[in-house]
C-alpha cells in the first residue's frame, strides 16, 4: 500500500470517529430547540412606570420680596450752639435718655449780660426823653416830627434789648425732643462755634427701616404694607409698617427707596444696623399652584405632564404667574382637581400608561 493511500485511510477513520461522537450532541440540541420553539411565551413586557402626582386645588398665594435695609433713628440731630462762646457748664451724661427741654450745656454770658445792662440804662433815659417831648408836643412847644424822632430812638433800643435777650437764651443748649444722647464732643472751658458738634440726640422709641426696592415692584408697594426683618447677631424677627415711599426711582441703582417704622420700646434695635428684609408685594386668595419640579421649560413656554382618569399621561402647555421658593402659579392651562405628575418626568411619553402614587405628602 502506497503512503498516499495510507494517509487517506487514516483521515477517513478520524472523520468517521468524530461524526459518531457528535451525533448525540446534535440530537440533544435539536430537542432543546424544539422544546423552546413549541413552548408558549409567558413574557408580557415591562410594567408601567410608577409616578407621583399633585392634585390641583385653589389656595392663598403670597409673592414676597427679600432684600436688605438699614436701620435709622426715628429722629436724629447733631446738637450745636447757635452762638459762639466758652463752655461754662455741662449738664448731661453721655448715653443717657433726656426729656424735651432738658438743659444740656451753658456758655459764658458775662459779656452779653453787660451789654444788656447798658441797653437797659439807655432805654430808661430814652423813655424819659420820649415822655418829655410828648408833653412839649401837647403844649405846642415842639413839633410832631421831633417827637417821632425821639420815640423812634426808644423803639430801636427796646428792639436791641429783645435781640440781646434772644442771644442770652441761645447760650443755653437744651434738648429739642426726648431721646438718647450720644458721646460728648466738648469739655468745660472749650470754645464752641455754631459749627462745633456738642453731641448727638436720637429718638429710638421707634426705629425706621430704609429699604431699596427694585423698580419692577414700584407699583405694588403701598403705605400700610407690613414687612419683617432680622438684624445681624439676633435671631429675633421684627415687624414694621411702610409709611413713606420716595416718589422717584434712583437712576443709578434702578431702585425705589421705601421707609417703614417699627416699635423699639427696649432699645434693642440700633441705628445703622444692617437688616435682612422680607416684604409682601402681592397676595392672591385662590391661586392654582404646581410644584416647581413639575414644570418643564421648553421653547416658547412651559409645560407639565397631566395624569388622566385612565392613568395615562400627556403634556399640557401652561402660562405661569407668581413664583415662590418651591411652586409656581398657573394662570392658564390647568383646572382645579387635575393631577400633575411631579416625579419620573424624564421617562414619560405622550399616552403612556403609568402607575400613579400621590406625591402631595
């Protein structure tokens, strides 16, 4: 037997043995395939997604504005003397509360009192001269013009005496209103002029809050509106009432200056303090609102997904109004009682069946 024939027979035997070994496996595979093909399918597809919803119902809605403000005294002045002079006595203590009309400081009066005594003597002589000329006029010895000249001199001296009395009164500095005094700026023996600040006086029973409001809210602020505010270093919330509004918008800041008053009986609120202010600018009694997370922005507007009675969802365009921290007012597009989806929004498709679960809690 030739080598070629021998190799051929070896290959043939190997092929035959391999075929005999693979036949049972082919038969097993065909049986499994047949079983799989003939078995009925038990799969029904994925279950509907579960979503949470919010039921619309009308209710009160408040639009608030959060801004900053500065506290100022109800009344505040820098006390000065209206006349120049040397301080002879100080009658007040720093930081004390005083009543209106309380004497605070006196200036030297000696020169003015000497001038007043001199004028009084001149007035006495002028009065005697006026009486004598009046008698002479009645007797026909002197003329009416001469008498009027003497009477005029008397009137000038009496006016000069009134002026000196006024200057003497101004050497006493008194409190023009009740309030709390500031720090003293002068001492005994100091020379003061009308430009010298002696101290400050502030009325603190009421405190004012000055607030800058953006101009877009200008038409919504009215006297009588309430605001709340907090000052640094205190967690207490205070309430004030708007009493005055600047009738001009600041062209640089585009804001409107608003002032409110707040009672300050304990004096805990100090002028100059920085305040965080909350101001209500609009209230709606029966607004329909949706949670902000339910609103989907889109080109040209906003939409929400509405859950129908058959538990299918569909998009609905809406128009919104007021915005709060976590909700939006719906002014058009929805009605009371409708259900709005608030979770799983990204996977929704129009007409999709869902498993609803309330999300109002």
